[in-house]
C-alpha cells in the first residue's frame, strides 16, 4: 500500500506551522525556566529515614524567603531536592538545623513487666519485641530504633561565572552541530545534485530538526510556567541528542530518495520522493517505537534526576519521526518547484 504523503504536503506544512508558531509564542511569552546550572545557586538533597513531610510542610519552612525563592522538588520515596540562591557554609548548616528542628522526631523506649504492662522509658527508642530477656519479674523487649532522622544526601553550588560559561558553551555546541550536519549532508548527497542541489538536502534537514527542537522547547516552556519544570544541562544534552536523532532519521529517508533518483531518474521528482518515503516508513516507525519503549521505562521507573530528560527525548523522537516523513521529504519537492520557476 502506497500513501500519498508528498501529495498532501500542505496538510503537514499547515500542522507544523501551527505547532511551531504556538511554540514560539510560548517561548516569547513564558520563556524557559532556567535551573541553577544557568542561573547559579545551591542545590541541597535531603532524605528522611522514616517518613518525609508533605510538600506543603517543606515549602512552609522557607516562606520567609530568607534563602531566595526556594524550589522544593520531591525525589525518590523519602527525599526532597531544594534549589535556592547561593548560600554560604554557615547558611548551609543553618538550613539543615532548621529542617531538623521542624521534621526530626524520635520515638520512646518501653519495657514490659511480667504481667504484660508497658512501662514507658526515655525518648530515643520504641521497643517492638525483637529480642526478649528476663530480669527478675520484668521482661525487656528490645528492637531497632524507630525515628525520623534527616540525612543530607548531597550539596552542590554553581557560581554565576560557571553558569554563564555553561550558557555560552551550550549555544556553541548547538551551532557546531548544525553546521556539521549541513556540511555532512551536502557532501553525502553530492552525486544527486539534480534537480535539487546537494546543499539543499542539508538545509532541509536543518529545517526539520529546528522544527523538532522548537516544539520541544515550547512544550517545556509551558511545563515551566504551569508546573515549575526547569531546564538544565541534561535538557541541553537532550536537545543535542534530538538534533542527532532527527537528522539521522531524515538522512535515512533521503538516502532512499537518492538511490531511487539514481535508478529511475528525476523526471517525476515528486513521485520518486514519495516512493522513497513509503519504502522507509515502516523502518522509521519501528525504530521510533523501540526507542520510545526504552525511554518510557526510564521516564516511569528512572530517578527524578532523569525524569524530564527522558520526557524531552520522548517528545523529540516523536517529532523527529514525524518531521522526517511528513516535513523533510515534501520540502524537497518544494525546493524543486521553486527551482523550476
């Protein structure tokens, strides 16, 4: 069965234009919510040995904003990540002391006499009956201490100079990747310079991947505005990964188009391009599905530190599959029509 994907290109172009325009509007209005990787500040991760307080209780400790706008993020089953302005070591210890005063609790010890009556002892231990010893007419039951202690898992500090350097290097990495892609595609497709110049294949691939990245960033702009989701270095890594995945999928389709052009000529260019898209359609979908299965496992069962990293990749890969099939290849036909004018 052959799908007329190229023939219905105006539908795909309209949908992509709508999504890109909406994403750009979100980025302009809301922007991305930068994490401390880009703004500078301190990150403190704590956990509780028994039961963590509620999110509202944890946020209530910092309502006075003595440490800036503290962002509280649950992690694991019993932990929290606290992101705040840059704090000194004295302030770091003060934060820990404040949290311990509010949330640490110790149990009570008890002994049981021969008649089964419980005698409550000093604070520090709750006896649950693991080991039993007899001393006269009193039986003492001992067990592990049941308490709720706060443990510091990690503390990280990123200064303004480092965060500015990270921004600059992230931008340079993105530009370098884009230029390398254009150069590679132009070289790889040098044998099919008709009816579309080889460098136009590279430009088309860049248009497709920019489509994927802009929409992904637009979604994260909404997540940042409504859910407080921040972008950090893992997000930049996800964007660069999407660039690579998107262009890889596009080049696979283009490569089949190149083979068909060499075999069948370019008199009916639109038909040759549509044939190439259909021949790689199943491969593109299967590859995306298997990749998404792995990312879904990371998203649902991985740690909180890679939660949104996995989500960014899932969104980007879905968009990359769509753009390589419905956007990049039909754009080649548009290049051809423009050249004929």
